[in-house]
C-alpha cells in the first residue's frame, strides 16, 4: 500500500515536472530580459553597441520561442494591444519617407526587440511575479550604482569616464549611477520606489528587505538632483491618493467620484499651466526649462514642415541625420532627443504617430485605473502608477520612446489590456465563458 502511494506521488511529480521547469525558465528569462533592458547603458559602455544589440536579439528570439511553445495557452487576439501594433506599423511605414532608411529600419528593429521582451514577460508572468522580478532587478542595479558612485566619488575621487560617472557623491551629487544621466537615474529610482512599496504592501518581501530598498531608491533619487524627480514624486503621490479614495468608495458612488477626480485633474492641469513660470522658478529649473523651451521651439518649426507623417522613425537622434543635426547646429548643442516624448514622436512620425502613441498610453491608463479601482489586491495599483510616471516623465524626457521606458510602456499596456479589452468579448463568444471583473484580487 505504501509502495502504491509512493508510486502515485512519483507519477504526480513526473506530471508536474515539465510545468515546473517551464516556470523556472520563465523566471530566469524574465530576470535576464529585465537586466538587459535596465542595464543597457552599462552593458553598451562596458562592451559595445553590437554586443548589446546581440543580447537583445537573442533574448527576442528566445521570447518568441517561449511564446510558440506556450501557444496553446495564448490567444492570438490578445497577444498584443492593437494600438501597439498600429504604432509599430506606422513607424515601419515611415521608412519610405525617412531621410535614412537603414537607420530608420535599425531604430524600428530596436523598438520591436524591446517590445517582444515586454510582450513575452507579460504573457509568462502574472502581475505580482512581474513586480517581484522588476524589484529584484532594480535592487541590484541601484545598489551597484551606489557602489560605483562610492568608488568614484569617495574611494578613488576620480570620474569613471566610460560610464559617464562624474564622481560627485562626496559633494552631494548630482550622480548618474549605471544609467548614464542623472535624469535617467531619477526616473528609474521613481519606478523602483513604486515597485518596492507595492512589494512591501503585498508582503512579497520581508520588511528587512523592503525598507532598505525603499531607502536606497529614495536616496538615489535625491542624489540624482534631477529636476524631474520632484515633479514625478508629486504626480505619483497625487495619483496614489486619488486611487486610494476611489478604492475605498462604495461601488454605488464610485462613478461619481471618478468623474469628480477627472474634473479636478483637468482643473489642476489648467492652473499648473497658468502658473508655470512661478512653479518653474520655485523648483529652481529656470535655466533648464529655458534650454528645453528653445529646443522645443526649434522642434516645432520642423514639425510644421512635415506635420502629418514626420521625418521618419529614428528613436534617439542619430548623428549626421537631418533634421536632428541641423536642430543641434541652430542651438549650438548636442541633444540626443527632443527632451519631450510627445514632441519627439511628432517630429519623427507626425501627427498620426503622436495620436497612435497617445492612444497606446491613454487606453492603458484608463484600463489599468479601472482594474485597480475594483480589485482588492494593491498589486493592481502598480500598473496605473507606472503608466502615470511614464506619461508625466514624457513631458520632460523621451525615455518612453526607447529602451527601458518603451519596454515599461509596452509591458504596462499589455498588462492593462489583459484585464479589460474588447478581445475578452470575442474570446467569450468563442469559449462560452463570460469575462467578469469582480472586486477581489
């Protein structure tokens, strides 16, 4: 009898073995993809651009292979948001009128590669697993950033030129860490703060890990001295408060509260625009904003020349390409982006590209907000908070159009679409299962 029970246990273990192995492969793939995405600047500087491109291509091919292996678990209709597909298609079509077709094609392949990584992770890991993986990755990268800043700014007291680390830690910053610029470090630190707090609230990590993680991200955000960090922190704080109000409001009054909050947001944006100059002066960002304003004015001049289709997709500005080189010549500067994702995407893909980009992010924000409003688990708040961070940061940087920022936008858009999408109705018609969204986690 004992032997029989042992045989049954062995049989069950054998049946569960492949699933467990697939889960481990998915977890390891996720960590590898996240490390390559968030550590792309350091990888490129420590090796070469070709090495980074090879890593992303290999991970993309592996991601496609994983999706093929798990094709029976996936729905073709829900593989990727239609707004994402439309944006990628328009960027590819821009090859026909680009000033340099080869560079446009290379920029598009980069866009597609990071999108594949995000789509793969979105389908093989759930929201909590994704948050945990991003938390683990950013903990390591932020700790490594602090370590190299200590090495450069205190122990050796010399810059680390190949990583663009200036060694300013001893004087209180600004610091860049492993992310190239202080603004990128500040952006990643804010994403990390959101992720670490969600980990803590969901009890995914113990307090002895969660508390130092939050402190580390906050400390690096402060030392980055990025003028955008304060704006992001205020935006995330306001959105968190609003989402908390909606979540604790009885369902019968929730729609009214949602509309009231929407009206308050519109009013706040109008007031902020009207008082933009005093706000900028209070933040001490006058000179920085003046530089950005000059850049944006030149970008708008070139948008007016090709308002519908733009100048072709490039992503980060390529040296020697028109109109980017000419804009820098006119400003006597060396900008790598338009320092505004909305202006940048309009310059490169025209009004059509701008609308597709806003549609991609806007639909994701609405869907994720509605899901977070009714789900009990706080983990569902992660997606709208990150999306709001991306939307606000896009007013001051173009991070959302390449690398880690683009990866996070695609991942969050996919995650939002998995819970609220017109595809659910089609799937329900085919399977006979009616999709529901109850107020529990």
